[in-house]
């Protein structure tokens, strides 16, 4: 019986790698330490056993175990862990996108109207791309972050509009730059009636979806021109490990207040909130950021990858 379970688990893992991560049979064989012929038979077995539909339905035992342990360790209400092994960052992102879209659909495909707060970032963009079209016009989508750069251009990771289009629902934008030019400029933006209305709606959202960003030279906030190299160095010196909506979280989980707050316009974050706040982040380059956010109990749900999950538990 144990041998059969192991075989089915390998078939499910091979199916994930083939149908979700887009790996070839030869690459799968190398990843799993098998011959190409065995990898091919495992993929065929997964299809024969009805595991392969739009998504892989066979639960991978080890990933479920990791998810359960993280959920208990960090007091989460939801946790999904996708297989990663030695996959490259792009393949891990693809797998998180599929699992993230599955959880997102589960939480929002409801008849009762919901106000859904949505952040920004590359991971969220991939998840929304993987999300099927939902006929939920009763919902409302509200942006949590301004997506205007200092040069007045729009960031390429602005995703709330795409999200609203997938849901066929009304979308409320936060009409501000992420960082204003000065404290006086921030006051002008934030005193506007539209900003106040959208911020209040976002703060009271029924559910929130966020990405978790790392902090370092070349990180999205830095490469998109929101913060300078000097500001990155200052944040790192003060122990910052994570960023969400432009809020900076230290490794111990505490939010760091800096002079950047004087011009920062995003919706406030609340630790240990009773409303669901689901984050999506993976890859070992994101480990410190995910760990910091979990330490501060800023989220109630997480979708991540197997390697990151193992390290989160090992270093707990």
C-alpha cells in the first residue's frame, strides 16, 4: 500500500511539472531522478487516474503536510504549498500562479457581494492571468496602492484593473502616486474626496490579496524608480526584510517607520486583523520577506513553494 501511494505521489508530481510548469519529459526525469521512460509512464498514469483536469487534483502528500505545519506554526487560516524541488524561479512562479488562482477563486466565487482589496506586483499579475473569468458583478474591486511613479508613468505591475475585468465587477482606483513629491504634496493628494472614499472602502474590504516583496538593490520598488539605492541601503541597515504596499517590515515582523512615511500614500496595513488577508510569494529570494511578514502576523493566508516552506519550518 505504501509503495502504491508513493507511486501515485510521483505521478502527481510529474503531472505538476509537465502540465503546470511546462517541463519536458527529459527535464522531469532529471528533476525526479528517473529515466525519461519512467517519467513518461508516470505522466500517463496521472492522466489515466483522472488527476489531470484544468488543475492537478491529486494532493501531494508532502506539500499538504508542509502547508498544515505552516498553518499551525503561524496561525494561518489558509496555506497552499506547491512543489518546487530544484525548479527555476519562473517555474515556481507559474506553479504559485495556478495554486493562487485556485484559492482566489474559492474565496471570491460567492453569491453574496464582497469588497475585495487588491495589491500589485508581478506575482499577483501572474495569478490574475491564471484566474478564470468569473461572472461576479456583485463584487467590488478596490486598489490598495497608488500605481503612479515619480515621473507620472504607470507601473507595469498595476493589476487591480485586470482583476476587475476577470470578475466583471466595478473597480475603484487609488488616484495617487505611491510616493508623493513632498509631505505637502502628499497632503494635497490625500485630502481629495476620492482618495478618502477609496481608502475607507479598502480598509473595510471583506478580503484582501497581496504580494510580498523583498528589499534590496534591483527589487521592484527600486527598479521601478520608487525608492533610490541610498534609501534601499538605509532600509537594509535598519533590518528591513519585506515590503507590502510600500510598508517596510523588519525581520522581527515589526513595521519600520522612516522618513519615507512622510510621502507614502498607500492604504494602511493592520497586523493580526480578523479579516482574511491572503499573500502570494515564493522562491528562495523571497524567504526572508515571507518570514518577516509571518513573524508580524500581517497575513492570515499564504501560497508559497515547497523549498520556501521547508526553510520557514526549519528556521522557526
